[in-house]
C-alpha cells in the first residue's frame, strides 16, 4: 500500500516593520531597508488594472483560512504551467468549490497584484477523491500509514541577518521543534500524553497511523536532541523575496505587509530551492508553522482542502503549534473535510467535531468520520427499508465503536436530505470534548456530497425528541446509559409510508397465520386486492396507522406468527417484510476483544451490550515488572512484585561483585544502605574513598604530585585506575 506523507514546516520569520519605520536599528540586524525592495516587487508583480477577458488553464489549490474571532475565508489559487500563480476572485459565481488538485478552465480578467476575476469555469479533471483512495487502502491492508517531517525555517532580512522573533534564537527554535515533535508525532496513552498521531489512531479505530521517521536517519533536530530520529530539518528563508536579486525566490513576496498566497506558498518553496537535498516529493503533506508576531498574517490555521497528486499544505502559527486540535483541524482539511457548523450559528459551531472551533481535543463527528471511511453506521435507513416506526433502536457511543452512528436518507422527498444520529461519551480522545457535547444524542445533517459542511441540528437528552423541519422524520430518545453499556435506545419514525418493496414480487400471495399482526399504511384498507388478499381470522389484531409499530431489531427475518410485521404498500399489493438485515444491529459486529493488560486474557463480547468481558489470568502467571530486578506474577488480575533477582544491577544495592564500572547505577549513584569497608567495593556514593577505606578504593597519596590520585575523592570511580580493590 502506498503511504501518504506529511511534512510539517516550522517557519521562523523576521520582524522588519520597526526598522523600516525609522524607529532605530533592529537589535540583531543593524537595520533593514525594505523600501527599495518593495518598489521592485510592486513594479514586477502588478498587472494592469483590468486586462481583457481571456481563458486560463489551472490546477487549483483550494484553501480554508481559519480564524478564532470571525468566520473562515475560502481562497482559491490558479497554478499555471510556467507562469506565476493567480489568486482567484470567484465573487458570486455559483457552484464554484473545487478541491486541491482539480483541473479547470476559467474565463475572466486579470487585475491588481496577480488576481483574476472568475466569471465562468469548466471542470477538466477531478483530483483523486480522498475517501475513495482511503477505502481502497483500508480494504487492502486494514491500516493506512502517513509519514511526517518537520522543516524549521528561520527568516532573514535583506542583508541576510536574522531578525528577532518568537523563534529566532537556536534555543527558541529547539524549544518549538521539541513542542511540535511532541504534539504531532507518537501514539501514546491519551491519559498521559496527547498527540495528533494518537488522535488519528484512536479516532480512526486504528485505521490511520502517522509515521515520524521516513528516512530512518538522524536529521537536524538530532543536533539539538541527540538520538532523536524525527524527520525535522532547519533552513533560513527571507521575509521579503525579490526574484531580481535572489535566484531562490519562487516569486516576489513581502511577508511584512501582505499575507497572500505569494507569501505563505513562497516560504516553503524558497526552503526547498535553497536546500536541494530535501526532496519535496518524499512527502505529500506539508505543515508550515510560523511566528505570526512579525508577519502580517492573523489566521490561527490554514489548510489546503484536499491534496493534489503531489502534495498539499497546512499553515499553523507558532502560538498554536502545540495545540493538537489545530493539527487535527487543518490536516482534516487536507483529508478533504469541510467545517462542522451549527444551524443558525457559526460554521465552526459543532463542538463535537475537530472541524469545529479550536482548541479542545476531540475526534471528528459521525458524518465526517463516515466521509473518511472510519465508521460504518449500525443502521442506514432510506425509503426502501424504513418502516413507519422503529422502537428500541440501539445507538452505541462512537467514542468507543466504529458503528456508533445511524444515517437516515430521506430520499422519498426532493431534494433528498441525509440526517445523522450520534452519541459521544468521555472515552479516548473525546474525553477532552466540552461536557455539554457528551453523553447526549445529537442530530446532524450532511448529504454525502463533496466538500460540504456538516450541520448540527439538535441535542437530545433522555425523554426528548426531534422532528425534521419538513415533518418527515422523528427521533425520540427512550434512554441513555453512559455508565455501563454506553448506549442510547431510540424510537425512529417517518411520516410518509414506504413506497418501495423489498421482498415478495407483486404476484405473490402471502397468507398470514392467525396470530400475525397486519399493519396497514394510512391510505390502505386492511384487506388487499382479491388476488393478493391477506386474510386474518376473527382473532387477528389489525393496527391502525397511529398505533402501528415495528420493533427494531426484529427477532426473526421470517414470517413467524408471533414476531412478524407485514406492511401493505400504499401503491402496490406487495407484502414488504422489514428483515433483520436492515433493522437489527449486531452490537458485537466489528468488535475484537483484546486483553486489557498482561494479567488479563482476551474477553468475549456480550451481544446484549456490545461490551467485552475482562477475565483475569490465573494467579502466578508471569508478568513484566517495572523494576529491572523485580520478579512479578499476576495476583487477582494485578501484576505484583513477589521477589527480586539476587546480585542484580539496578536494585539500588552495591553488592559483592559490583563496582562503579560494572554497575554505576548501584555503586556510584546509590547509597546501597551504607558503606561496608573491606567488602572489595569502592562505595563512593556512601562516602568511601582511598583515604578512609584504602582496602576498597585504589589510590596513590604520596610521591610525585602529578602521579597522585584518590578514587572516590578526586578521581571518578569510572577512571580506569579505580577498581573494586586496590
């Protein structure tokens, strides 16, 4: 399976505004003259105020620019072969929302600084859908792996000097690199350490993993943190670029006065031109992290929507570089996800989803998780299989189960609408979600389209219900158990009876046994036409529409008298049976019970709850103890230290046969319970040296001064002249 790859690009920019305004020289640079540079940039980049209408062939970059204090902005870049990029002004053009990598022909006119007013467009080719490629890889191996690298860039003034910023010194760069490394990489126990890699792993139910060391080599971070193998690189990039004076400039840009695509695309492009040994094609995703205290950019995150065939970018400012949710959000855009909003409110308003507001850590909501191929709803209803009413429908927590959602496609009206029902609980990375968005049933709308916002419609607690605006669908919450089963029980109903038949052909006659309940649709009499009559004897109960009930899940898929419900269609004489396959949720489907620790065995899934048992292993079973000299066994399901290995280095005792060379942890840095002169061990940590215990500690205290030494006093125990005995 091919790997998807990510590069996080940490950018250190340089402050030049005060220097330019004549307020004195920059402390570390001696000043910065930008006026002449800006004049050259303006002269070369400005296009005529309004050029003639014409066509351009483009590969599109779609960008979501996120703010904390105002609605997001959506930008589109036209990449032209052999020509500078164009910022597209789409105005009120209808249905224009390509994703990164789409190819299209646009018609309009150029104006201003590399801008293009789009009046018409014709799609020429779509980027490879994220969902399709992801499902193919999952089907092949079950797990997708993405790799990541980090490029730390410090920015220079026109003289090539570093300018003060939040990240300009070596120590500051090291601190931010470590922070990014600890926030982006590594799958850890979320209770002790949260990371974006852990978020993806847990939220995808193990389907997506993030690799941090693609080249299997020590890179620039290792110069600051010896032995660190993460793919983190350093480079220097100018804050203002002029192609006339610097051949590495991909285009003219000025980060002190503008924050357009020329600037934020220019930073990584310059880095790769100046460091040709870094092969950009080795990674697909690039994350640019920059100190916004010195540039004219005030967004909290920016990301390509989708990826081209080669790569995609995300940009995150330095003060958000350790916020895990910012990575999950912006890289979510790279995966093709739109925002998660709330009806009547903000496009960011769904706090149950990482595509909502920053900055609490949480997973994606049900529709976006489905979009990525991470969940399969336990029940997918539509006109063909949705009867008048379903009761006792279980909805498991999606924080624990990959089937923790229900989708309802209202395809019997036009236009069709898709509703999503989800339950989240305080488990895994949803533990940190706002409490008001946990332990309740939530209704979303997302129509399974392309780049489409999911909308939160309603939050329900036990005993509450919601009905869609058109009155077609009602969801009622019978109960919510967030203590043991982490499951809600729902009643789902529809106003318009089903018109699609799914079992018997039109000419089939079905005779109900005496105890069968026959339910008629609102406009249908209880007696079907003569050729397909379902005859019930006097003792048969016939329910009218208001009391018609189909209980989900049914206990059988056959027409057994006690449990079968038969629905007569309003438009045909076909008998439709709602089968188990469309209404029964197997709570153990997809559940793999695993041992919780070394002292428990893999359990068995309980079909009534969907939870696994946790049987302890027999007492006396060996388990791994925390101490290097401990011997541990399982006792009542707990790994318990029962004894210690004799003469073991690491037990804090400097024992016979050990010295500071063979076991420095015990004999040089531990007290060992007090010195024992004469045991042949120079117990330096307990105060022994060649003067107070010459029997144990070697030394020479007379003769030529240059040859004198004393183990344990002025010579380290690790000195080759010092040994267990003099």
